[in-house]
């Protein structure tokens, strides 16, 4: 068992995430597979080029180009990608990855998050982020879980705060993405903070938190 930051005298490096499915009530995180996931994802994002605005790749001209990109992600050694498959229809409507993995220090980032419009602002999308956080803290024993985004990406910054990440600052002129400067906003969640974050996630995800029309009664950020 890995110890919290105040006592690291017996700290041991952790493992990188395995390419195994992670199941939730509303969503399944399925290891990305270009052959199985491209068609659904293309249908979900085709005509919505705005979903690629802050990502390093895309948009893609056709399904074949998207399939080639997903095949590269599937084989990546620097990131572990998962297709986000909703339980309501079994279709792939996005993906996310673990990246910048530093198992020696117990640090990992969630990123490369693509959500089709049909997945945005849904219970399934929030549950996917909960499942990924729970996996790194509870199953793998990481100490620090990071979220980074373009400082101009206000929706991503709001999402990080809503999900319980703490804003840590701006790295100016951090990257060049698609020929444009990117100042990067940094957020993080620590293992010592996870029990409280987990309780808030689970209270929000509880079916009792939603009315018959699926509307939330309490917002995630309002929960202790």
C-alpha cells in the first residue's frame, strides 16, 4: 500500500495503467481499438469540428483519416487511450487517455479528452472522469493526478474545477499547438484529497441525485 505524501520513507514506484476495460453504471472505458471504435466515433463527431479546437490533432476529413489517427493512439507507448462507450446505446462517443505517466514519482495526467456533443454535459461523461481518477488512486496508488489545458479553454478550466482539481497556475508559452502559442493552465488532485473528492463524486452520481427527467438536484461542486 502506498503512503500519503507526509510519509514517503517506504515509497515504491507504481505501475502504468493497463489496457483493460473499466466499467461504470453509465459508461465503459474500453481500451481504444481503431477497428471497433472508429465508425461510432466518426458518426458522433462528424460535422462538429469544434470538438477538436483545443486538441493537438484533428479535425479529420473523413472516417479513414480518423481511423488512421486512432490506430496510432492505440499503439502509443506514451499514453493509454480509452474509448468512452455509453451504456444507453453501447456506442463510442469520445475518448480520453492517461498521459505523461511518471510511475517512479507516482504522477500521471488525464488528457487528450474528446467528447462528442452527445456525450458533453452528461452523467456518463462525469462518471468516466470519476472512474479514471478512482483507478489511478485506488488501484494503482498514484500520488498526483494532473489536468492541463490551454489557458484560453474556459470550458476545460471550468470542468477541472468542477471535478475537484486545484488550479496551480499558468505556464506561459508552454507549447506550440497547430501553429499557435499555448499558455497552459495546470490543475492537480492529490491522493490525500481523493477520499473527499470520491465522496462528492459518488453522492453526485447516486441515482437519488436526479429527478425523473434526469436533472441533477445537487451540483457536483456543491457537495462536500
